[in-house]
């Protein structure tokens, strides 16, 4: 047990008292995910940050959009890296310590970025929002996952879907709030980006501390009233645990890694270019205002899909849910060029809102998929390592969409048709994902932790007292 001013962060101080409602845990998780979901709204700062010197238009010394685009990419890379490196630390130390640290990193990242804007030092913003904020993203994203699954063993998909839905919906709050803050602080000689960053850093830190304060882990032996665990493990739902570093040695882990990576690659590139794509595929029919509304609609379905598909996976199974993603997604991507050729904006929008719902659903369903395959003990740490697939997809997706589009245009293809090849490539990626998902089967028993395994007494295990044992120490 740790003593001192920060001892309230220790796992033993987060064990729920009798009578605590498990329905308090999803709001705690939402306090974190709604805040870090601001990452999807970062683009609202891009144009203002190209006019920090010129104010009304870009000056020669102002930053270019291509340079600013790296802020988001760096943040997503560090999201995956921090989740992978600190996943086991999060699992062992408990959700409150992880949420508290995430709040410090996320809020601090905004403050450092504000200093970068004020001093016009882009590298400070790369470090502040990209590195420090990215670490806050990773720690915050995985911090409530295993706790939610332990509180909702009867509905793990729904539970993680509720929380991760917040990450998809955070942009709905962040986008108008950021615009309002910039307007509030801007003058005729000053763009209010730095002050908006400071305000957001403080606001998000406070809300994330609320989540850290109310989160709890279940007491030893707790289970929902009326819930009886299955006596026999189902075909793809194990009753055994797999140690985190053994899990990454299994083919199942890497198959799920590619399942997530390919599903995200197909969606994230489109999400980043949705506005331009809709205007270029339907010139004269889709205005800039309508395109902005289209982006908002995609964000809404990204959010709703996380809850819908994750909850559906509790009924039809995780493997079947991803089967739906890949089969339906392949058909929709093939259909998109046809919607452009016939000039049907409505059908184009319908295709992409369904695609975005499955993009979000893939994020929300994968923690329960990992729990089914590797058990509940180290699911948070395993999920952290798996999120490197998101980092990879954050590079693959935009590169595929942007560079293939530019190649097409450079070779004389009209802008309205420049995305056709990309859509067919995305469909092909989803076919590969379908094959990977079909190959997933139960983890071989040689990877299961045995009762006498010394790792069974890692810090996570000693729930009776909440006191961590040294890693590898025997009971």
C-alpha cells in the first residue's frame, strides 16, 4: 500500500462499498472519453492557426495546413504507443490512478500547446498536444475498459460501448465550444487560439478529475444480482486468463490486430476527407455548408454506432459482428462510385453513415472481443497493446485517400472520379479483414494461466486487500 498525499489514487481506495451502483461507472468513463474525444474536433483550429500572424489571411511566416496536420497524426501515434507501453501499469494500478494521470497529460498538453501558439513555436505544439496530449489520449482511452467489463460481465459489449461512444461524441461538444472560445478571445489584431487552448485544458482537466473521483472497482467476488456465469465456456468465450505478454504471442492477437487496423484504415481516411470528397464528387450540388453538415452527421453515426454495434455483439457474438462490418462495408465501398456516377447525394450519404457506424462500432466491440479470447484479467493491458493498430491505421488511411486521389488528378482523372480507385482499394482491405476474422478461433490451452502460475499473483490479483504484490512474486 502506498502512503502519502496521493494515496487516494491507489487501487484499494477505489474498491466499491456495499450498495454502490455499477451504473455510476459508465458516467465516470464518459467524463474521460467525452474530454479526450476532442481529438476528433482538432481540425477546427487548423485554419485559425494558419492566420496567427496575418489574422485575416495567412502571412508568409504563418504555418501551413500540411505542417499543422502532423499535430493530429503525432497525437494518434502516441495514443497507441502510450496505451501499449502503459497498459499493464493501468491494469495493475487501477482506473483512478490512470484517469488522474490522463487528466494531467491531456490538460497539460493544451497548456503547453497554448505556449507554443503564443510563442509561435510549432514544435511546442507537436510536443504539447501531440506527445503529452497523445499520452493522455492513450491512458484515458484504456483506463476504464477492464473496470467496465468487470462491472458488466453480463453485457461487456454494451458497457464498453457506452464509454467509447463518448470518444466518438466528444467532438460534438468540443467543436462548437472551441469555436465559441476562439470568438470570445479574438480581437481585430489577435486570433484567440492560445486562450482557447488554456480554457479547454482547464475545463477538461476538471471534468476528468470528476471521473477519477467517482470511478470504483468491484469488491472481490462481486457479481450482478441474478447473474450466473456460464458453467461451460462457449466456443469463442474463454473462462481462462492469458497473460498479457503471452497474448501477444498468439495468432489470435495478431489476427484481431489486423481486423481492427483494416476496419479503421477504411474509415479514418474517409473521415478526414469527408468534406472535400462530398464537394468534389458532387460539384455544384454539395456546398461547403452542406459538406460541414455531412461531417457532423458522420460524427453522429460514429458515436451511435459504438453503442449499437457493441450492444449487438452481446447478442450475436463479436466474430459475427465483425463479419457484418466487413461484408456490409465491402458492398458499400463498391457502391460509392456508382452513387457519384448517378448523382445521388442521398445514397452517397446513406452509404457513408452506415460505414461510419461500423468504424465506431469496431472500436467499441474490440475490448469485449479481447475479453472473450484472452479472459478478463489482463484485458486492459492487452487492449492497450492492440491500439497500436489504430496508430498504424491513422497513417495508412489518410495516406491512401490523399495520395491516391492526388495521383489520379495528376494523371488527368476528373476530381469527381478521383476517389473511385480509393473506394475499391478500401473494399479490398475489408475483404482481407474478413479473411482475418474468419481465421480466428479459440486460444490454445497452452497459453492459459495455470493456478500455480506466479503471475496469477500480480498486482491485479490481490483484490482482497487491494495491495499489489511485486510482479512475479509468489504467494
